[in-house]
C-alpha cells in the first residue's frame, strides 16, 4: 500500500494497523537541535487516547510513545525520528462475526475492492487508531515550531455536535480543557453531555464539526498556485479518518456574502498591517496574512453502531450486520487533538519551506 506519507520538508510516514503489534510514525526533515523527549510527545497523546470517559471508546490503550531514533541527549539530530506506540488492548474476536461482511459507511468495501485484502480486525489500516501516530508526529512538530516561531499557538475545539452548535457569544478559551468535548462554551458542554449520553445508550452515533486555530503565525507562509498553505491544510484535515468536509475562514458561508461584506479591510497599525475582520481565515492567495489561521472540518458519525443495517458479504450475498465491540459515539471528540497535530505538521512544514526559499520576508510595509 503506497501513499502513507505527507509533508514536503517536514515529512511524516505513518505505519501499523489497529490490531497489529504496534503503530507509529517515521518523521524525516525535523531540524537538528530541537529539545524533545518522550514525555513531551506523551502529553499530546494523552489528550487523544481512548477510554478516558464514557463518551469515547472503552478500548484501554496507554498509547505510550517510544523514540527509537533521531534523538540524542534530549535533542533531535536532524536524522529520521522513529516513533512507536504499542497496541496492548486489541480484541480482534469482537470482529469475528463480521469478517466476511462489509460495514455500511466504513472503508471495508473500498479497501477490499482496491487491494483484495480484508483486515477485519478493527478496520486494519483504515482504523482511526492510525491517528495516534499523527498526534505523536504533531507533538514533535510543536516543539520544532516552539524553537522556530515561539509565538505560534495551535488550539482545536468542537463547535458543533450533530444539530447542536456553540453560542459564539459565550466563547471562552479557558473552557476548552474543562469538559470532555473540548467545547469553548460551558452551557453547550452541559447540554451536549445529555444529548450524547442518550445516543450512546441507544448504540447510535453522531457527527461533529471541529475548528482549529493557529495564532501568532507570521505573514508570508505558503506560495501561490500549487504551494498554497490552505491547499496543504485542507489536504491534511481531509486525510483524517471520517472527515467529509473542510473550510478555511468563512468557508462555504462566503458564497452568501457580498464583496463588501467579505473583504477584510486593511489598516496600518503600530506593528504593521491590521484587518477589520478575518473572513479569509488568515490566508490570502495561499499565503498567510499574520492573522489567526482558522480551519474547520466536519466528521461524519461513527460507522460502527448497534443498529441492524443491510449489507453484503464478500461473495455478494445480501445480509444484515450489527457491529459489536468498543466504539466512539462521537468520533469528533478525539478528532480535536488529531486536527491540532495536522495543523502543527503543516505549519512547521511551511515554516521550513519559507526559511529555505526566502529566509525572512522581503516585502516591508511602512
């Protein structure tokens, strides 16, 4: 299977399956001299790992990362960094009843059509468990960003669960870490708990919308046409399991605006250009403006549910299926740290590309 790598100068290759012995990432292109150890990466993995509350899958994985190469005496060496996470709580028997059946809404059927292989143990390579490797790589990317651009802050949060949206008038950054949904709205978090609890008990699932913001990103990252920063961000977020849509800034809602309403007017501030608004999501012509970079992505409902659904077998026979095992009633919850990790990898990649081609910005205003 090809196409397991992403990035240009900061390049991440993930490997492993949901129920295999281990999974991980090989990270090439990380600059030398970045302070890093396993505990620094573990912090981010702990935010994603399963079984932390009743609203996520009860699979119990420590998700302990091991650094196998590329780090010496607490610093990156500039050589490939190998990150490994062992699987310790596989229950492949949960999937024995469906090994010849395709789960509706899941990648089982397309993987079999393409490769002729049916790894039914939790979805194999198509499982969202693969995202643990991305979060590990994102932890390394964050530390490299800290060294190159210390003002950058990357924060993800949920803005919608099913039909329920946050009230942006109550937006509070401090609330994000205070509830199991990463919601910046305390009232919404309380309401959503009851809503999701009902879905969980019924064996169903629901989708979500995640927003990821990168603050403090310098102007000038990205390039016109094929090297656009928003192109790489959209591809990175779209590559996350179960993601079905990505928006930058105003996104699809921009189609409803007039030119006057959509244009972010420009003023001269004490430290350079300032904008009246941020409909562009911090990117113009594929290049960062210096404003907050705002990306949203929609996650579909978890495909594995306890409701009987119609399907077919590998031999083409019509049948029915119920997916047992341990699954997230809203996979969007654990997608928040994954989105943050992908943002970190792309921002670092473009910092390195910018440094390699331009060095420092050539155009000065004022």
